[in-house]
C-alpha cells in the first residue's frame, strides 16, 4: 500500500506542484496518472521514491513513512521501488547486462559495486530479467546499439533485477513509435499481472490509459481531480481533467 496523506509540494519559485493530495494505491494495482504537462503527474510519481521532496504531509509505503526515512532505512525502502524514465537512463557505453546489474547496487557496498564484483546469483537474476522482457540475446551488446524500445525494456529488466515491489514509470513510451509503445506497455502489464508488482505510470495518451490501467487518476494544476475505474473514465471525465476536447488533446500528444 502506498498512501499520500495531505501531501503538498511548492517549488522554490512559488509554483505549486501538488496541493493537498490524499491517495491510497493498493498492492498489485496498475495505476495510470493522466493530465496536461505541468499538471503535477511527474511530481506525484517522483515523490513516492523521494526524487522530489514534498513540502507538507506524509507518504507511507506499507506501514513506514518514506517521508521521514533517512540513511540506511531510506536506502532499503528505495531498494523496493524501481524507476523507469522516458529517457531510459542507461549507461550507453556499458553492456545491457551491466546496466541491468545496476539494479542490484542497493544490495551491496559502494566499493563492491564500483568494482563490479556482483555474485553469480545476481548475474543469473539479471539474465532472467532480460529473458522476461525478451531481450536476453542482447545481454552483451552495448546499450547504445539498441533501439529505443529495446533500451526501455532494459530499464524494465533493471527494475526486475532490483526485485522491486513497486515500479514507477514516468512517461515510459513518450519517445517511442506506436508499435514499440504497445510492446513496452504489454511488458509492463504482463509483469504487473504475473508478479503482482504495483505499477504506477504517467501517460499522456488517453487510449493507452483506458487499455492498460486498472485505475485512472487525473491531475490538474497540482490537484487530484479524478480517481476511478476505467469504466468511470468517460469522455466527459477526460474533458474535465484536460479542460478541452479529447480531439484537441490527441492533437497535442501526436505533436
């Protein structure tokens, strides 16, 4: 369970990123966050693992406050949270396997990880993660030799090797073509269903949100303006979230 309790975020320039958010995310959900650029989607997502620090309130992971965690406790809590970025966030000159192995750094000392001294079981875990996203044959290929979709699959494999209980995906398909987008979203959904990993995804594309989510929340100007099932997310609901027609929103996504 992930719980937001009266969470607000105000940036140093005075911009309100989040405004009094109260939200509970159940284990195993596939939650999609939708809204315009600047609505607070990324701020909400990245506050879960404290990539963004909140100004007020508290965020609980299970029964522990990640907001109050520090030192070793914070490191252990972050170890359970995998992050997938729009830009893949890979070391392009390193091999695919080496990038996936970086998901294991939270389990070992800094010196050991710097020297690349990972135990055999970690290597096996990384290879199994690559197999799950169907790119095991690319294990010893440099990351910069892969397509965008393949690189995003490496990011997913890294989260699996991390043995994350929660996966956060911040616009994971924004830079991908339609076919590759479906492949990556299929991977995320399959992993969510087969492994029960709680998955929280930011998306611009309403059709993708409806197809893959078990629950959709809508953000507007830092506020939570919709929280409901896919069936409840009608065209009128999305117009309320975006403040304009779905056709206008689709035109922006395609641009």
